[in-house]
C-alpha cells in the first residue's frame, strides 16, 4: 500500500498543468445563426440582449514538463469566423498530438450570444449548458449532460448523459439514450424519447408526449394533455390539477401507479392484458381485474389507461409524499 | 486558399454529417490542401484502427442462459445506464410479471409473449450495440487525450456497463 501511495505521489509530482485563457468579442447582429463545435470540456452558452458575441475560454493542459504543456496550450485555438449569416465557433486541437509527454487537455468555453440567435451546438466529453436563447436551439452532445434553461424551440440529441430542461417554451424535442431526462415547468409542445434511463417531469403544460424504454417515468403537477408511454419500466402519474385535460398512459412490462387527487374531477377508463388492475377508489373493475372505468365530479381530465404485461394501481393518495421540483 | 478545417469538421465531413454545400466546399478544399488531406487520412486511420479493436461478444454460455431464462418464463427488464456522474450502472432486473413466474405452458405460449421475448432480445442487442459504440468512441478519444479525466470516466463507465450487462445476463440477474 505504501509503495502504491508513494508511486502515486511521485507520479503526481511529475505533472505540470498549464492554464491559458482566450477572450474574444465580435459583432453578431440579431437573427444571425451561431454554430458551435466543441469537445473535451464544458460549453456554456447564454443569450443576452447585446448584439455582440463574447467568448471566454480556459485551456488546461497537463504534461510531464512545462515546455511541452505550454507548447500544446499555445496551439489550441478557438476559431470565431463569420461566413454568410452564420457565426462559427470551433475549438481546434493541433493534429499531431503525441500521447507523451502531454497527458491531457481540455477547454471550458463560455459564450454569450444574442438571445434571438438561432443556435446549433455540438459537444463531446463535456457538459453543454444553454440558457436564455430564444431563436431556437439544436443541440447534440455525447458523454456529458445537457442543460437548457429558459430557452425556446429546442431540439436536443444526447447520448451517454442526462438532459435537464427548465422553463422551455415553444417546442421541445429530446432524443436521449443512456441517461435520464428531467423536465421542469416546460410548456407548449414537448416530445421526449428516452432509452436506458428515467424520465421525470414536473409542471408540464401543453401537448406533452413522453416515450421511454428501460427506465421509469414519473410526472407531477401536469396540465394540458399528457401522454406517457413506457416499455420495461414503471410509471407514476398524478391527476392533481384541474387544468389537466387528457392523460393517456400506455405501459408494457411495468407497473403503473396512478394517483387521483381528491376534489379534482376525472373520467377514467382502461384495460390491461396479462396484468391486474387494482384500485382503492370506487371505480368499476371487472372480475378478471383487466378493465376499469369510473368518474368523479363533472368533466375533468379524460384518463385512459392501456397496458400489456402491466399491473395498474389506482389510488387517491400517493404512497409516498411528493418530492416537489427537483433540480440539480 | 481558404483556412484549413478542424479535425471535428473533417470528422463530420467523413460522416456526411454536414450540409451538402459544406461537404462540397470541404471536398474542393481537400483537393487543394495537402495538410487537410493528411489530417483526413489520419482520422480515417484512427477510425479503422478503432473498428478493428477487439469486440466483446457474448459467449455461447451467455446465449444459452438467455434462452434458458426466457423459456422458463422469466422476462427481464434490462439495465439502465445511470448517468449523473455515477459509476457505470448497468442494472439487470429479473422481471417477474405480477411478481411471480408466469404460469404459461411452454408448448402453448400466450399470444404476444413471443413478441415480448423477441422484443427483449432485440433490445438487448440494441443496448449492447450502443455500449460497444461508446467504448469505441472512448478508445478513439483516449488515443489522442489519454489522461483526460472525462474521457477516462466515460470509458470506464462504458466498459463496466459492457461487462456488467454480460455478467448479469449469464447469472440470470440472481
């Protein structure tokens, strides 16, 4: 053990980290597109009322000696070029990087763009955070999380990371695999396709479609029209807001827990194949436990349940307390 | 001559992951620029090398176990890549419909059951392909940025997921 600790100490002692900063500012009139291509590091983009684009970057290079680390840090560049009506921001690394003596390098970029800009951003091996961009966002990220805060009209493709969305308006399309999706106060038109992870939505409003595989889906405080389809995972949904007009729940190979709040009207119907429906409410469940229907009050949310190899449990109070809005 | 293109753009060019006019423009540039031609050759070489790396294939025993468990009526809910910076978490949960093995005679399977089983096997394939791709991408990244902690973490997660998925399958989730 001592040898291991010593060798780690010695190894750590031979490393040198060089930090270099880059700053740049260019005119970027409103309505212009911004395309950003980055990898190895975090990329944070925010919208502002200014008609300028501002970039601040921190380059970190770790090597076995200062000279080689500095040499590489000096060669890493972030190109900012305007072509036609598009501002390109591209991180480039020198082509002939020797694995040794340079050990690692990464660049964290902060970019401020006009809030009306149309944004396309790609990143890999780092997080991608975008806030306040209203001109539309097309984001792609691999091996890192994506965060969207107060943006409008966004299309997100993510692999091997989580997607967090807060207060998005307009449309939102999320295609995620190998990670979780968290939606908070997202409104208008939402479509999420997720695999190998969980989906959690709070305060969703509008026409919302959540499609998940191999993970659980949980929704709270939903309004408008919500469709949840889940395969090979559980669903937990609430009818607790009278502004929820439709709730469609489709499940294959899972368990569904539906919570109907008291005093909130609803009309409910559904069936399951190779499963059971149980309820603590005065709903009509057939003898086989495969069909259910009932209502409470006048009007209210139209709730439709459909399951294959799925059990449904319908109750008026949740088993566990609501966990409120979850943010990272 | 126009400014040279970054590896990222050249890589996207190889994938045809650009607008048609960009592909045309870059193609013209490459014809004139030996530096970008050389870079493109390097990217291609790295990709070729990555694709020839050893693939982790399920052994016969694994497939035997999958078939055996499926025949026994134990449907599986497969793994989740737990993101959020956690270590690789590939969770295979043995899914027992209604909490118990389904009592369906093997000779007369219930309608839809075969489809479910076939779907699960297909999902397993898709999942493994996704993980294999992650491993390959991480290897490529490690070849150029070997000690980058993000890349290392991603590689470890992907590799662990790959191994765990096979391991849990062979053990039947027990």
